[in-house]
């Protein structure tokens, strides 16, 4: 089965840092764009960051620019999200996703892409 597995979430204080990881089970993900989304209780799932298949292009939501960094290791089929200066409003379940392109991650059908199970990030004030 094809799957993405997130890890690295936890409970932290405002201003702290976390690094999330997403491990892909299939080598074919090396040619996919990868991204991170998050969903807080009662809110819609929102885009956070994405990276192209070759790691030459990245996109970030305005709310996380200059605080979060997305990266990937294609040889290890793993994508990362380094989160610095965390704020309470960053509290959410974070999901990684794989799609054919950066554009597909931003405007494509969510049901058509691969999703991980999510990892909880809680930031206290």
C-alpha cells in the first residue's frame, strides 16, 4: 500500500520549535511535489507549505513565512517541516500530502492526492 506517515508533533510553548517529518512508502513519491497542510478544530484544512519534486521551488502560506521551512530528501523519500517561533494559532493537526505538481497541491482536488494520517501540534501560550 502507498502511504505517507507523519511524525514529530507534540506539545510546546509559544516561541519553541518543532520539526515534522513525513516518510513516504513508495519510491514514486520522489517525482511528486510534497506539501504540508493543517487543520484546527472547527476550521477548514489549510495550506501551509509545499516543495517541488527537485526541491528547487517552495511555496508558503503568508502566516508561516519566515518561521517555517519545508525541505525534502528524495533519496530517503522524506519531507520535513521545520517550525520555528511557534504561536498558539499554529495549533492544528498537520498533514503531509503528495501530488503531481506544486500547482496541483494548491488548486487540485484534495481527494485526488495522497495524504498522511496527521500529527498533532499544540502550542500553549
